[in-house]
C-alpha cells in the first residue's frame, strides 16, 4: 500500500470520527479503510486506534502520529502547489496597498513591468498609509516598511532593506559647517518628518547594540518625504531620508550625504498577504518580482 495514501485515510477517519465516513469521503469500502489503518499499525508496530462497536479513540501513540501525519500531508499539498502554481500564469485582479512615495518610485514600476509580462493580470494599486486590516479591506498584498504590527491571519516576507542617509545642501553646510559625528547633529537645524502627529527619531546602527536614536530639532515639520528632500535641497536644514529618494539629487550634487563610510540604518521592507494553504500565482509572482528587484533600488 502507498504510505501517504494510508496516512490520508487515517487522518480522515480521525477527523470524521468513523471508518464509514472516511470511506464515503474517499469513495472506498469500509474494510479498505480498515486495511489502510492496519497497514500503518503493522508497519509501526503500535496500535493507533482503539475501536469498539460504538466509538473509536486515538491511543497516545496514535495522537502523536496523527499530528505528524497532518503536518506531512500539509507539506505534500504545499509541494504540489509550488509546481502547479509555477505552471499557472498569473491572472485576475491583484489589489496592492503600499506607501505613496515608495509605491510611485519603486513598487509600481516593477508591478507595471510584471503586468506587461502577463497580459491576463490586472492591477488595482492603492497609495497611502497602512490599512488597519488588509483582509477586511480586500487587499491581496500589502507593502510596508519599518516594524510590523499585528500579523494575525497574514504571511510576511522581508523583500528589501530601505537604506537611510543624512544629507544637506552645500549652501547649508557652507553656512553652518559639516557635522563630523552624530553628536554634532544637536547643533544643526533638522527638517523633521511628522507622521500621524508623531515625530520619528533618526536611527543609527550600533554594532551589537540597539540602534542609537537621535530626536531631531528644527523649525520645519513636514509629513511628506518628497517635500523634506526639496526643503533640504533649498538649504533649510539637514534631512534623514531614504537613499532611493535622494539618489539623483546626490549624483547631481544638489545634496551631500554625511557620515560616509559609516553604516546607514536599514528599514526592513515587507510584503504581507492573507494566510492561506495555497498562495495564488498572481501574489507569488508579485512577491518574487519585488524580492528580486527592490534591493537594487533601495540600497
């Protein structure tokens, strides 16, 4: 007998509470269900089920074996899904929510490229703040940076790290001087990012320790990173921004990165999607595409 089939019959008999119900589920005879269970018992040398004319119950060994069989069968289904999904072209509507700037600059162009590759794939993209409940809002996929909140019902995968840099305009640095260390930042004007009424600290990695937090102080408080980059380019102060956002300004000499040679802080970037036994091909294709291409854009 095939061991995997016997495991599936045994698990079904336990789940449904009788050999007869398992027989109906597998469209086989009741005695055949019994043969599958006896095959496993004889192979293992232990009794898995105690059966009377009125009821059946798992033995201690049967309970342990039942749990492992469920895990084995689940992995077998997942293995089949990987192959079948790989052969299934992504199609249907893909609803994705993402941070606005990161979405416009980095995420959306990659998803557009994916849509060009698969003509039956439809994109429905939302740019904005995090959705409280992705499942209730009906999204297939969410992209988030930084720490993750409650992930119940969701699967998360780290797909990139967002490298942060301190930078300023040459005009500002000529007037106020160039900070030589992180301690010097307290003597400088910062352009502050305020999100949902909260000011976020600037973070700097420390080997073997939690990152160092520097709370910025300055005259300008903005809730848009692009506006902060523009203000920094106009000499209004120093800014702590994602490298992908200021890379072209740095190359053009409009902004000067500070503390070069020191490790920059990395904000993790995650893809999240509703947990299910089988990952839809459209979601798998999007996550794999982002995981392959985003690191080159964000670091």
